[in-house]
C-alpha cells in the first residue's frame, strides 16, 4: 500500500491522543474520509474534537466500542488492547486494524530515510536518543521518533531526513505487520504489559517483529538469551547479520568492553583478529552498567549504517539523558542522591540498583502485578536500608523480610504527595558517607503522582531542600 491507496478510503482512527491526531490529520490530508472515535468525553477531548472537526474530520466522543458504518480500515493508537470491542467489530466486518507506525511505513516514498529500530522492556528511549546523537555527530539529518518525540507520521511526511532512530513499543509493533527496518535491536526482555498481550510468549513475539525483514543487522543482548532467540526465529533478508552486544570482552561479530574501552569486532575487516575502538566507558553518561549496554546497542546500529568510530565517541559525549533516568541530584554530607523515578518495573530497578555499591533504596507505588523476591535477592547485599512508600509497599516489605531480613526498613504509612519529603529524610538518617540514596521505585506512580516525572520532581525538591538546610 502507498499513500495513494489511502485516498478515498473511509478510515476510523481509534484514540484522540497525539498519535491519533497525527494519523487523522495525515490521512485526511491524503483524501481519506476520517472519523476519530474515543471513549472519553471530557473538556479536553471536546476541545481537540472541535479543532479536528474544523478541518473536516469527524469525531465521535463517548463511544470507543462501536465501529462506524462503512469503515474500510481502522488505525489504532498504541494503547488500545487487541481485545477492544471496536477491533472485534472490525474483525467481524472483515476490516483490517493497523497502527500509526504501520501508516508511517506505508507512507514512505521511494527515497525514504531508512529506519534503525529499537525495542526492549527497558532502555528504549535512552538508546534511541543515544543513536540519534551518534547519527547527528556523523553529520546525518536524523530524528529520534516513534514512541518518543514528534509523531512518526509527521516526520515521514516531511521527507527531511537521511535516517531515523525509531523507538518502538510492543504495542506499536503488534500493529505494524509490514515494517521492515534497515537494522534493529531488542535490548532486553522481561515480563511487562502482560495484561495487554495476554502472555509472556505473545509479548516476546510482538517484540520480535522488529527483526522481520531486516536487511543489515539484528542486534541482540548477549546477556539475554531471549533476545538472541528472537533473532534466530526472524525471517530476514539474505546477508543480514546477528550482532551481539556485551559488557564483557566481545567475540567476533560482537561489540563489547575491553579495559574501559567500547570496542567493535563486528564491523571491522577481520573480525577474528581485529577490534576497533569506539569510545571510552567514561564517554557514556551516566556510566552505569545498563547504560553502557544501551550505548553499545546504539553503537552497533550506527556502525551497521556505516557511521565512523569517531562519531560514535562524539555522539555519546554529546548525549545527555532525560530527567529521572539515573539523574544525580546532589551530594549532601558525603551521600549521593540519585533520581531514577523512570524505573517503574523490577527489571529497570534491578539495573539501577546494580549501578551502586551501597544504597538506601526508596521504593514503592503501584506494583502492576509484579513480585519483588528475585529483585531483592539479587540486590540485598547492596542495601544499607530501604524506605517504602505508596499503595503496594507491603509487597516489597514482605520480599525484604524474606530475603534481606537484616536490612532496616522504614514503612511510611501514607500515600499523599508529601510522603516523598519524609522518605528523603528517613533515607538520610539511614545513609552513611559514601552511600547512595536511590529513588528507583520498581512501581508505577499513579497512586500518588500524575506520572513518574512528578514523582522524580518531588524527590529532587526534597533533596534540594535538604541541601539548603545543610548550608
């Protein structure tokens, strides 16, 4: 399907979010008859609906379940579950359902920018932004798009880029059957969004779609066999290579680390005997183990696109992570305070805890069905203490009692937003000089905060207040 194939079609767009609005405007601009449906009917939805209707796009609020009559194609926003009644109605009517990423892929012209695609349970955004920084250092016109930044349909239609760094969620991949990237990476796999996918197997299968049809490189995590298994199962173009990244010494066909140096043994002339220096570990910000792994994956994708080693180094040096991702806030009386509010699941939190030697851990929130025994078992030796907040903190307390009974625990019996200030004070009481007070909640934030950003802001404000008192 090309752009012309959308012309004249009666298309229903599911969802009035950023990607839905982008899809609706783009498809209407191509001559499709577009109706946007959304179950919400609040003030914000009505305002957005009025703007779309002024552009000739029909909007139906308060009903996201009924298929509009005459619909020939449904374009869904990523968060809508496959089990949604709207999609059941589409299936019964023989109408295809695709996502905004699929629309963007079909809208590419003959000289479209190749896609370097990234997915994984954790680290997607950071790795995608690192990759974009490396590509920019090479002098390429690029953008970090997909699950972040400007809607991907808008970027594709602009035609202004040489190559795109594309972050893709499992939701987006589920609805993108035609996607065929130049090269792609799966960073890691851990249970997540299982309520949406139905099972770990279905979740992994949707992640694995990113490798389908790759032409140059399928990048996988040597430490996570499940990612390599997805490469083995993928149907790729002839000549496409499997490229591993590892925090250890790389073998032929891999990128890795040797004595504090990021090295390439995949994209060199003699992989058996040669290695190319790409950057130093100190060029990665922050140089935590999981972030070094992110940098290696980004470097592998860049090298697959022909980027020079110096650009990998410069791009990593130029990169600054978003807020609330292992963000150092302050040092007070010899104790370091670090905000990793983005660590909303156990997999991300395990990586965060592994980055520091002695930790007072602030954790808790909405568990989303997670269990914490394995996380505590792996991290117990690093814990100086723990301060628990949020609705499901008892689950973490129970895991600590089972697997780290000697670790002092402060259980804050409150879920108001002011709890964070008390949590920081209690963590400070438990910490010793040289320790790290780490906010890595392993839980979602919505029991106490609008989002993880607000939770991280509350932590940073409490730390700054503490630092001001210390002066």
